[in-house]
C-alpha cells in the first residue's frame, strides 16, 4: 500500500507546480496529455450515455422510450461524439502526447505551444458541440448525407458541423506536431529502424490526420455554406450532386477509421512484446504494415457507396483495393501471435486487453471481408451487420487498445499501480460484455434489420434484448477502471521506474517523469525491444 | 547532436528549451510549416475537386460565368499578389542581412499589397452583388442567358459556378486576412528587434505561408477568370 | 436453416441463394480463422507462460513466413473478390424485357406504379418467375429500397433514376425497408412485397381498374403541350421522340449521350445544358410543375414510342436534319 515517504517527495511533472494556471497554461506535453484525458473521458461518458439510451429503446420493437426525432438525434450525436471527441483524439492525444517525446528521448514535442492550442481547439469545439446538444441537437446521422442535412433537417446542423470543423484542426495540429517531432527530435543513435512500433503507428496515423482531415474540413464548410445560403452544390433540385458530398465525406472518413485503429495497434505491439519478453516477430514488416495501411487506406473510400449509385466499374476497383488494405492488417495479427512463440508470457491486465484486441480485431476484420464482397455488401450495407463490424474494430479493437495502454503506462503517468486483480476483472467484463452486445448484431444485420431504426419488426426483438443486456455489462466494465484509476492516485502502490521490466526509453526515467523527461539526453545504441539484455521481471520489484 | 543542454541555462534567448541546437529548431519550424501548407493544399483541394467535376459537367455555364467576372480586376490582383510575394522574399533577405528598417519597409509594403488585394476583391464582389450573381434567394443569371443565346445557359448550373466562385475566392480572402494578421505580428516583432541575422525563422515561415496563399491565387485566377476567353462562335 | 433461430432471411428470389452461398463460405472461413488464431494464441500463452529461470528466445522473424502469410491471404481475398463481383455483376444487370415498375420514394412512404397501371402505396405485388425491374427516384432526400428476402438494396436518389431488379421465386409476403436514413420516420418507411404465383397475380392485376402507365403518359404529353413541338414528323420545333429511347443523341455542346430514362427525365425537368444539336433552347422548364409520378408517366410513354413504330427515315434533307439526329 501507499507509504508516506520520510524524505521529501521527488520533483516530477505533476508536483512541479500547482494551481489551475499551471495546468491551463502548461506547455508540458505530459500535462497536456492529462488535460486531454479528462476531456475525452467526459465526452466518452456522454456518448456512452446516449448509447445506453439507444440500447434501452431497442429493447422493444415499438418506439416507446423516446420520440423518433429524439432517437435520431441520439444515434447521430453518439456517433459524432464517440468518433470526433473520443476515438480520434484518444490514444494520440493522451498516450501519444505523453509518450512520443519520452519514447524518442526528447524533452517535449517540437511545438509545445501548438500542442496546447490543439487542446484549446478541442475544448472550444467541445463547448460548441455541447451547446448544440443542449439547444436541440442534430439528427442527420454522423454522416451528414445531403440533401437531408443541407435542405431538410430542422436541427442544428451548422453548429454541429462547425464544432467538428474546429475539432478537426485540433487533430491536424496534433498530427503535425508528431511528424515533426519524430523526424527532428530523436535522441542520438535512435535511427528509424530502432523506433518502437508505437512511434511507427503514430507516425502513420499522423500522416492520415494531416492529409485526410482537411478534406473533411472543406466538406463541412461546403455543407454549412449550402445550408446557410441555399447554394446547390449538393442539391439536385439546384443542379448539384448528392454523390459528390458522399465522395468528399468518405475520402476523409474512411482513412479516419485508420486514425482510430493504428495507434491501438501500436499499443498492442508494445504490450505483446513486453509481456512475451521478446522482440516483436518481423519488426520491419509490422512497421511497414502501418505505413501500407495508411497509404492504401486513402484509396478505398467508395466501398461505403456500393449501392449509392456509383458505376459498376468504380465498385469493382474499390472492392479490390479494399481487399488489398486487409493484407497488412492480417500481417500484423500473425506477427503479434508469432511474437508469443517461445516467449515468456505473463497475463497481466494490459496483456489481457492486448489479447482481447487481437481476438476482436480479427473478428471485426474478417467481417470486413464480407463487406468488401460486392454481392454481400448489397444485402448487408446499411444494416446492423455494418454496425457490428465497425464496433468490433473501434470498440473491441481501438477502445480495448486504449484501455490496455492506459493500464500499461499508468505507472509511468501517475507514479502509482492500479489494482491488478480489479484490472483483470474489468478486462474480462469488457470482453464478455462487448461480445454479448455486438455479436448478435451481425446476425440481426444479415436477417435484414436496417440501422438507424427507432422501431423494428418484432421478429428482431430477441437478438436486440441480448445486445442490450451486453451493453449493461460493458458499461460496468468501463466504469470500473475510472473508479480504480482515481482510487490509485491516492491509495495505489507507488510504482518503480520500470515496473514491467519493459524496453523503451520511457521506462528509463522515473515514474512519473520529471518535467523535462530525462536528467540526461539518452544515447541509443541498442535495437528496439532489446529484451535479450533486460532483466526478467521477477528480478525487478514492481512496487515499493 | 551530442550536446545535452538540460540543466544548463541556454544563453540564446531564441532557442527554446526542448531543442538542442538552433539548427534543429529552425529545421523543425520549417518542416512544420511545410506540413501545414500540405494540409492547406488538401483543404483547398476538396473545393478544387468539386470545381473540376462541375466544370467538366457544366462547361458552358462555367465559361459564361468566367466571362462575366472582371478580367481587369483579376489581372490587377494577380500582379498585386505577385508583387507582395516579391516584397516578402526581399524582406527575408533583408532580415538575413540585419537591415531592420528595410525589413519594416518591405513588410509594410506587403501588407499594403494585401489590403489592396482585399479591397479589389471587395469591389469585384460588390459588382457581382449588383448583377444578382450572388448565389441564394436573389440569384438571377438571366442576363448571362440573354448574352449567349446560342449556347443555352442553364441557370441552375450557372449558380453552381458562382457558388464555387464565391466559396473559393472567399476562402482565399480569409487566408489573406489571416496572413495580414501574421504579418502584423511579424512587423511588430521586427520593430521590437526580436529578429537578428541569426534568428529570423518566423519571418521565413511567415513568408512561406504568404507564398502559399499567393500560389493558391495563381491557380484560382486562370480557373475562375480565364475559362475560354476566346470569342464565342 | 433453423426455423426458431434463423440466421438468414427467407430466400425468395433467384439471386438470394447465390448471396447466401458466398456468405456461408465466408462464415466458415471466418470461424476457421478465428478458431485457428485463438487456439494458437491460447496454446502459445499456456505453453510459453512465464516460468522462473526460463528466458524467452529472441526470434527476429522469418521472411518466408511473412511472405507466406501475405501472399496466401491475398489470393484468398482475390477469390472472394471475384466471387462477390460476379454476384454483383448479375445484380446490377437487369435482363432485357423485364417487367418495369416505377417507384417514387418520399418522406416517409413508397409510391409504386406498375406499367399496366395499378398504383400501390408501401406495397408491391409481383408474380413469381418473372424478371422485375424497378426504376426508382426520390422526391426529396436519399432513401434506399431494401428487400432482405431478395438480398437486394439500391439507394434511391433525388434528381435521377436508379434501378434494381429481381426475379421472385417463392410466394409470400416479405419486408420492404428503407435503408438510408431519411429523417423522422425513417424506420416507419416500411412496406410489404407480396409475391404471388402467376395465376393469382393476373387476378390481382385484373382486379384493379387502371390505365396503363404509357397511356397516362400519352394523355399528359398532349395536355402539357409537348406534342405541339415534339411531333412525329419533321415539322416540329423539337426533336421527334419516336424511336428515341435507348439511342445515342448528339448534343449542342458536342457531346453524345444515350437517351436513357435519366436523360429523358432531365430534359423534361430542365433541358438547358443538354439540348439536342440543331434545336433552339426554347423548351419550357417543367421542374416544379410536374410531380415525379407525372414524369414517370411521360418517360414510360416515350419509352413506348420506341417500341410502337420503326422510326427510320431514309431520305436526308436539310429539313430532315433534326430527325436524322434523333435516330
């Protein structure tokens, strides 16, 4: 348990300065990471609350909990909040901000003030979105399809669009910071081929953030202008084309899903290597796979439009490319599995989350094969099959990766250990609750239940009830870590510098690190995941 | 890059603490601005994409619309912007040579050109407003229809041309205004003496931004003003 | 298929079984891959669990394995791609001589009209064994016509026609869903597809008094004054529409397009920008003056004109240039 130190507490980034100004005007990447942590957790619970309301409504076939318009707002805002205000920032803004400089031996990101600006843009956008939510909300679906969003919806489309526009710039600036930092601020001796895979995946993610997000930004600008001034760019009644909107929208929104998954994959690489005590199998292939996903990910967007009215030949091209992008993801799954071969495997909480990720991402990814098959997609697109598919990847994948990373690096971030037993319980609860919630939805989708339905034919009820039951279990699994992380900040075991005996520069400094990260700039002479030369964990004390 | 400066108070006020050397800081700033400009290309790119598609579909209306905007003002504005890029480039050179007063003069000229550009843009927009070519409820392109009886102008398509005209020039003008703000900041700091021949990175990267805004205009000008300027048959 | 716990909807069209075949293949493949990977992970996790004194063996990787597990999945994916594309190609190629039904979607209902005339709301009666092609458009926002039992879905767009086809095989009543979010009552925009064997269908068809769609179109054609300019000789100020449907048309701006449903519809609503070469732009703009159903009637009539009489003239003269262009 916690000990009250006899000697004065060592100075680190958390206690170096106290007071609200020292937090709100900080340029320390670690403090900014925590600012983001609080903000995105807040939005996660709002988005999660909406999800619970949706699942409660869907317990019965009739629309009886909320009105149809309210339901339409619930799924729209659940999607927008979870994607733009939770998932896209999550790992990069919290773990990435905290760890990128540490992992490369730098004192901060390249542009600390731009980093703070990024957070303020997030807060301004979040505030605007909350205002939108509280004054009527938006009901266009997170996808804003025209002409419904530009000419028919009676809700606050412009406000929501502007909020998302602003949070997009938060994302762009984070990506910009990471790319410059990784290029220019690596410690002496830290060549590209010695970088942790977490850095590779954040690099790939940042490329997507930089190239893709601006296209969403301009698309939202055009939607806002069209709605405000009755232009006709996307309205067929005025000579425009609704499909143009879809192309522009999906050109960002498909790569966006890779923004959401690549950082998680980076986390999984770190965790699996540490708890197998081995270098990752096929380091170069895993690193290159991240880059390939980022590149090919820009070429597949119209697989969201197979029944939208595109030509047969376009559909063929995009289906083929969609299969191509599945290959590097498959490579990663195989490589992580092979990493465990002849390893020394420990099933700690982070490892449970990482293994859960691999399992659920595999399932979600395999269902992507269904969706990329044109003949199948015609039947299952716009049904619960798609809903299940993306939740497997984004929740079963990305969120589990995020939670795994939070547990893994919690000692470094807070200087405390979380309670391991509760951690394992929460991981299992999340895994079970998740599958119970979303697996039935694959079946529902193939049976024909469309998505975004407030009421549905009675034969779909049984599976919906299972799904809602799972959601309540999942909710418990999410609340638990919040509670015990907070608890651990005061009562958790004090952590050592390297409680997991992991490789990586971040573990060579104290837990928590000092404000400037390292007492001396490290000089790197070893390859990544140098587990051959790191003492095994039983030789290292975990907590004092 | 072996020197560690942690714990040693840097004597160089322009070197931020997380950089090891001035060189590293300058390279990082430069790379950062180039990447940002890359995002701006993608930002404008979305609209250019919409423009290209509609121009392909509605060529006649785009050509007619293009002929209805003032090539005089457009060309003057192009020259104004190119001159402003020249003064920007010269100001960076002057900063390299430590000529503070010259830098101040050149920066002021740049801003003057920028304001002139915006003023002329305002005149052009007002002309369009008077001619009822502003998209929306009061849009009326019947004058263009009458002007080209042989090519059957579709007013809805014409409105799309003007929607894109205003959106693209508007977005560009917004970037110009932001650029003016940046240059006010740079002028202020030049006046205060912040920049030296050893440290003028903000001028350099501010200049990069201005050049980018200029280049966007170099694309906008032919795309909007010069469609099919040969006499219609 | 399990009646109490179905995994797929009823198969009521000729194409449904093809889609299900690929689906079942993918399910089997996925289950196999999941079991394989999970089993290996669990096996490795247990066999190589941490034991005191036993260190991990640092293995770099294996190029052979990497190439292997890149190439093999890629070829499997290629196979799936090919199969899926084949099905899609069939789904998107309506057979010639399909019976046609015009569908107008609006917030929040489906309006359907058979060629023979009967109109239906939120219900579509079709016979088994016949190819049925739907010609769909929306009055307002994007909707999507989805019949799970037929495994078909097609987005319905405002401003243009899209098409989808099927051949029903099993009598019964099946769900029709709107599958593209369209506002407040999106989930209420549902209906029934009633599949009947040919005898019952003929009875149903005969039971409802109705005017064939093309005939309504002809009446409207005269009523709206179209016949004043679009005469079936060379004297009209507009092109002769007889035999036009499906043929290439040379436009004023130099392009050549095919006179399909979308082209005809566009011309009716606002022909500016795609007038036929050699004709002045004097056709009135009918957008806002005609409902989608009325446009459908006119389109059906003009399509029928192609079938009624051969439209070729062999003599070419200056005055005939219009007619020659239309052909």
